[in-house]
C-alpha cells in the first residue's frame, strides 16, 4: 500500500490507462476487461486490473490537474513498478481545424503550471510523450482507420481563465488544445525513465464555443480507449 493507493504489490499491471474521472475508469473496466478486480477505493479514486484480449492491464482515475496526476503517477511508478502510463482524457480545441470528437496525441505538453518552474529553478523543461508509445499508437490508429491529430498541447492550471482571450497566444503558436494533466504525467514519467502518452478527445472548442453532450463524450471516447487498450 502507498499513501494514496491501497493495492498490494503485484495488483497493478505494467500498463495502466489513466482517465481523469474515476467513474470513467470503472466504466472502462466494466466494458472492456475480463476477470476484473478493484485495487483502489481510497478517495473514491477507483482503480481496476483485468485482462484485455488475455493480457493484464489496469485502469485508474487521476483526478484533475497536475498535482493530482503527479501524485498518482509517482506512486504507481515507484511503489507498483508501472512502466507504461497512458492518459485517456478530454481537451478543449485551440484550432479551427481541430473539431469536436477529434482525437489528439499529445507529442509535447506546454504548461502554465508552476510545478516545473519550481523543479527547474525558473528554466523551461519540455515534457514530451514516449516515442515508443507514440509510434505504436499511430500504428494502431492507422490499422483501425481512426484519424488522429498530433502535436503540442497546453496543460493548464485553470479551467475557468480570468482572461478568456489568453488562449489566443497558445493558438497562434500552434498549440492544438488545452487540458490539465499531460505535462505533469510526462515529467514524472521522464524522471523515473518510464513511458507515458496522452491520448485526448476534443470535448469542447474555445474557437466555436461548442461542447459535446455527456452521451456524445461516451461514444467518442470509445475510439480513444480502443487505441489505448491495444498499447498493452
Ligand atoms: N478539458 C476539456 N476541456 C477543457 C478546457 N476547455 N480547458 C481545460 N481542460 C479541459
């Protein structure tokens, strides 16, 4: 047991899917995995291990934001020997041609979070995806005929920005979309020399103001989850 996870050693697979919402983790486990058991209920941050096409895989919620995902990633890696951490999340589009329900692979994660400024004494660190997982995910998407976009994303500390227009600077510099966790995940994975990838589905657009409904989010999530599950 670690501070925030009550699993025993060996309960968690080498590869884990990480949605922000713990109920999404439950849904993924119930929908896709066999011989499933729940390894964590602390803080209702549900975590499950099961088999996908005969191979062990885990899925667990991370909560929202860099501090929350950083705590779980740290404990999963250092206490449970997890080697492949795959975020499956939602994001808001910063570009006209990134539409609702599109899938984005985060090659890199820019951020306004203070965590890396603190860690690197004010210098910039560029958190990036695992090349191995990125390349494999591309191959899987291609084989399933699922179109994806890939590039730089913004990991933001704020969901409700005081200055709505602030997104335009990131947009001008080619950032595809905004979410709240990838820079934290990539940094912790790099620190411990393990693999991480964020796969995101666009749930809203800051350009058009559109949002997906919760029903639409569920169905559009499926392509992303199916790519992630095949990364085992
Ligand atoms: N996740 C999904 N949409 C988002 C947004 N607009 N801002 C931050 N995180 C998000």
